[in-house]
C-alpha cells in the first residue's frame, strides 16, 4: 500500500540521512525516521517498511506527512512535548518545605510523607496531593526529612 505523500529526497538530504544512520549517535527514534524516509524514497511499500523496521503503519504515515508538509528537519526530529502541568508554584513548594521543617504533630517524633500530604491539603495549600508528590518536592528542595 503506497501513500499519497510521496517522498522525493534531494541528493543532499539522502546523504545527510545516511550519515545520521551510520554515525549511530542519534536517538533510535530519529534513526528510525531517517530509515523510513530512505525506504520510502526507494519506493518501498508500507508493508515492506513495516517488515524491515518492525514499526507501526501510522508511524510511517506521520513521518512521510511531516516531510511533505514541513520538510526534512521536522520529519526526523521530535516535536517539543509539553509534559504535565506543574502541580504547584514556588510559594506552595516553600510552604510544604516549611511544614516539613516544623515541629511534627503532637504524639509524633517526625513528619511522615503521608502526614505532610494531609496537612498540606488541610491547610488548603493545594486541593490534592499524594505523599509521593510531597516526597519528590522535598527531594528537589534537597530536603531529606527521613
């Protein structure tokens, strides 16, 4: 099955892709995208490319489409990924740290991560927070409370 997004690499592009593959210093996903473009330029079918590279048909289509619409750089490089939004800001992190450094609740010798998480929610610093998020926050602040 051939695609409507025909790839016709220029000689310089073809040489660049071959160099990227042969050096082996790029990420595997980038090298795979380079191979997809080279095989497509060699007029291999989607099925032949799938068998050769052990990848999904949709990956082939996406790489080809990005090459045709946006060019070589867009086709072989990853787009920026936004990631998950920040759970809380610097002020909230400072408050969590301050609580962790404060006296523990009565009857306790120290703060546990779960106690900290409960206290942070109780004080309405954040709506919800897991003890693991508290742990990561304290670790990033170089605070080892345990």
